[in-house]
C-alpha cells in the first residue's frame, strides 16, 4: 500500500475546516477557485454567503462558474468591504500580501465577535535564479509576486502585532519533518 502523500494529507485539514463553514465568508485572494467543490454546495444550500476578493485572478471567468458568489477585484489591504463576516479566509495568499499588518487590521474589524480567521500558506521550496533572472523579476511589471516567504511563526507574530489582542489562536500547524510545506493558523475574534 502506498503511503498518502503529505500534500494531500495536510490539505485534508483545510478541506475539513472549509466543509464546516457557515454564515458570511470572505475569501481574500480567492484566485481561480481551487475549493469550488466544497464552497459551491455550501453556497447553493444557503449555508454560506461568499465574497471573494482577488487583485489578479480572472474574476469574470470565476463569476461565470460561481453565480452564487460576490466577487470583488481588489487587494486584501484596500478592497471595499461593506459588511462583517463569520469567516475570513487567506488561503495561499498570505505571502502575496503587500502589507499584512494592514490586511489583518481590516480583517479584525470585518470579523463578527467569535468569527474565525483561517490563514494557510506554504513555505516555498528553494528558488534558484541566476543574477539575470533575478534582475528581470525585479524589473517586471507583474503584480503577482511573493512579497515574503513567511512560515507559521513569522505570520503569527505579524497577526499578534496587528490584531491588538482581538484574536486568539485556536489552531496552528507548522511545517516540519513528515509534513508538506503547508502551514496553517486559525484564530477566533474575542472582542
């Protein structure tokens, strides 16, 4: 019997958390909808009301597939948010935040009391670039770039500093021996 690969195993926890969502959900960095199979049925059943925000994804394409979603072109730091949410998701978008402190302050203010924030991202595998490739990447006009390569501890420290004691850590999964390169932080708003 082949042992389950760590990427599938580690993402199973994310899928379990998503399957249990209810209420108003804000997905910052929704991308091209990688969790459609989980979120779609929840929205169609009326268990969630979904708002996705992304500065780069082809939202027109996603909107055609997701008629149940409200989609906003923008970034986590400044997209217009006109209501509060029971759940805020940052799924593989943390390391793409230009100003994570600003994003977390907005998230905290957007969360209902007892609402949850779920942050999941990856520690990138080693990246080998030649000097010319690095210079070309720096000069690029591309907006889709990693601004950091935080692990769970680095991200947690940023959240603690920006949340002004309004979030409590409920769950943390670090990258380590026997895991994939994915980490997870789950918080609850306490005030």
